[in-house]
């Protein structure tokens, strides 16, 4: 083939390609403006599991049923010092189901803030739901003679709406002021409040959805969300305490209610979840 024919062929091919590109651009659907990602997307399935799954309900009913049976066992022998028996319960996501609050975060494309939680806590007690089995467990414990105390990190200023939420769910509020231990002076640690209950009662059972509802020893070590090594160390340390140090407590005196939506554990999940997930050698 002559040199001129070759260059002519390349020229034709170039023109053809150019027309193809132009046609392609003309026929392509107009590009959509990119949608900002909803910051609550990360917890969407966790919230759906809590709000819609029968499995969550069954798990709560199972836990509260076993807690009730265990409580009767623990109370068979009266306290030697004559103290009355107390059951200490957390409120949010242990007794009170605040999942509509999580709905609001997803609907509005935002994340938790103290201001928004404050508005929920103080202004919407009638929208709070009950964790399955909690109301019945409390009623049975009280009928059996135990005193139920609530140690919660709801603020002292929210005492009235918190009592309103309990009342709305049909939970007894008799003598509630002495039994409702809210957060004072932004002190989140519950140990002092547990000690105050222990001073007057035999504390036979603790019920909560986050490990600090049971003991301050589980409070996660502070780790930088961008430091995977520190995050993994904090996760390992906390899990070792759960699995070894306090293994005998779970289901015996300490009753845990599942909460996939939020909790201290999320502090250790970090910015890049893949860095703290269990590794695998599986290739695509
Ligand atoms: Mg809670």
C-alpha cells in the first residue's frame, strides 16, 4: 500500500472516530448532578434491623424472659443485711425505644447532635416506644417485691419528660423521684450512681444496652478515629474484658439488650471500617 493511501486511511478513520465521539456525546443521557451522600447511611441497616426485624423482637423477648427467671432465682435467698432488692436498669434502648429519633436523622440527612437529642428527649415523650419485653419484666419484678431503679444519662433537666415517657408506656412511676437517677453535671460515668443504689439496696441485677451500664471498666480507651492500630487495640482490650474477665456475669447478673444502632462501640469503628473488620485472603 502506498504511503499516501495509508495516511488517507488514517485520516478517514480519525474523522469516523471523531463523528462517533460527537454522536456518542449527543446520544448519552444528560449527566445527573451528583447527590450528596446521606451521612446517616452508615447506620441505615442497623436501624432497619431494630425497627423492622422480628429477630430483634424475638431476641429482646427471649432476653427479658430469661432475665425474669434469673431474677426470681437470685432473690430466693433474702439479703443477709436485710436490705431490699433492687434491679438497676438503663433507660434508652434498654427500656425506651428511641428509634423514631434515628428515623429523623436519616430523613433529614444529618447525624446525632446534642441539640437534636435534647429536642427529642424533652419534647417527644409520647413518641418513645417500649423495647419488647421491658414493660412486662419491670411489672413482674415490682410485683415480686424488687425495686426498679433507672440509671440513665438523660439530663436532670429532662426529668419531667422522662417520667412522662415511662408513664406513657404504662410503667409504674410510683416513688419515681427516688428511683430515677439522671445525669448531673455532665458526668456520664454511672459508677457513683450505682454506688448510691448499693448503699441502700442489694443490687441483684443490672440491665443495659451498652457495657458502661454494667461497669466503668468497659469505658473504651480514647483512640484517634484515623488511627487503625489504636482502634484495633481498644477493640481487642474491651472484647477481652467481656470474654474473659467478666464472662461469668453475662446472663447471670448482667443482662444485655441488643442495640445495633449506636453505643460506645461505634467510637472504635473509626473512619475506615475496613481497617477494623476481620481480614480475609479471599480474592475477587
Ligand atoms: Mg442505653
